């Protein structure tokens, strides 16, 4: 699930459902082409690698309890931003955007909160379940669930899985890219209910990191920023 020209809260790297087309706009930024190295690294993978099975990918995601890495986000309009993402399953993520954006997107307590540094009115919030990223933050991930996986293929030596909420396909899809040997999540593309896409390219994952609960506490972040 993204210069400080302006922030359009669309959920950025996390995404959102079609009910939030008007009030959840993505972070827009015009930065230099800093993503070249990351994209080259993602594409320089062996083209002949065997496609990973749905079961293998489910097992990998279930074993991914916590992680930290840098990311590059490419929005639907081609604008780019960078930052650091912290993930703690189940249900928690934190996207800290680098300057000059300085925005923050948090998932925790079944909510997503978007903190705009230019706003004094508190974060924009919406339910985590309305974003496709919820599928990989779930307590138990079973991609074999009927109608969850709507695409399974290969691209540039990586296995791709496109998944949706089988009960609410209108919330959009998340397309995950995995490199083999060892299996590693490299990037995702979220397509929201309106058809807009946000791509997130990940750096090397620092796994099994111990995070304090405050890092994912939306009420705590609100208290820190705005007080009473």
C-alpha cells in the first residue's frame, strides 16, 4: 500500500475501497528518478525460475511476522515517493514517508489513518478491511480460499499472485511479486475500486524485528501530534 507539492490522501501504499474514491486520494510527489536502482534490482532476477505455488506463498506470508525495509512508491500519475515501512502481523503496518512529503500512513486497531503534516485537524481514517493490503496483514493467510486468487503467473523471473477479498471484490486487488531461493516479497501493486494503481517496490526485508506496540497505535500517534 504513498517535492511536497500536495498530499492527496488516497491511502498511498495501503490503498482503499471504492467507497473512498473522493476522500482517499494518493500522496503525490515530484521527486527525481530515485527508483532506478530499486527497479533494476527487482528486474535482475533469473527469468527461468520455477513459478512458486500458492501453498508456498501462503506459507511464506504466514511466517512473515514482522519486517522493516525501505520502499519506493509509484503513484497512478507517475509521481514517486520514498520511505520506510514497518510491518507487524496481524493487522499492523506503518509507512513513514521521507521529506519533503513527511506524511505517515498507519494501520492498527482495524483502522487505517493518514496523517498529513500540513493538517491540524487530525488524520483521515477508514477501515483496514476496505484495503487490499488487509489480505496480507491477516492473522492467517490462505490464498487457496475460493475466489481469493484471481491471477497467478510469472514476470521477469518473479512469481506473481493477484488477490482480492472474495466477499468484497469491489475493494480492489493486490498483486504481489515474489523472488525465489529464498522466497522473498519484492513489491506489490494495489488496484483500487476505481481502477487506479499504486506500486510499491521494497528493499531487502529486515525480518523478525521486535517493534513496540506504540509504533502502530493510531490513538497514541494522535495524542503525540495533537495532544488533547
